[in-house]
């Protein structure tokens, strides 16, 4: 199920609700913990990359490729900044599915609250507050 081609095919073929729920459930399990670790371990460079990605999420037109790529960069940087090679590998495996789901999300259901929630994740990581980063990422994914 984590093969990038299988994930891309599933997303492009209008995935069923069970598939989408499974993908988001996996993200809810992994990404809040990764955000907490990133708050403890992120380098200044990674925090700068998060800030740049957040600016793209905020300033690019809703649902455009540029905004989607900024969102993808944000989440991939969180996984990288967690300093866990297993998390980084999972991120690489699901990167194509994330890109497609972000594209759909920004064009349909994600609004200004999602931008604010990304900001909250960034601030918690930047300010080295792991518990807040965990909760902010959890809110974002919900």
C-alpha cells in the first residue's frame, strides 16, 4: 500500500472513503509525534525552510501548484526535522499521495483556518515547544 505508484494510482482514481480515511489515520498517528520531535531537534536551517514554506502556503493562490508544493515542503520538512530516518522514509513513500491530497484539499475543503493551523505548528516548532507542536499538528490534520 505504501508503494508510491500504488498510492498515486489510488488517489488519481478517485479513492474510496476507506483508503482516504486510512491515509489520514496514518498521518494522524505519525505527524503529530514528528512535529513534537521537530520542535526538539530542528536546525535553524529547517526552521527557516518551514518559515519559507508557510509563507508560500499563506501567499500563493488557493489550490495552485505553488501552494500545494509549499504545503508539501512544510510537511516533508517536519518529517526531516524529526531526525528519525524511519519517519523520513515514510514521508518519502507517501510524498506523491500527500501532494495529490493537498491539491484536492486546498481546492475543496481547506480554508483560512488551515493556514492558521500551519502557522501554529510552525510557531510551536520554532519556539521549541514539543507538546504544543504535537497538538497543533493534530488540530491541523483534523
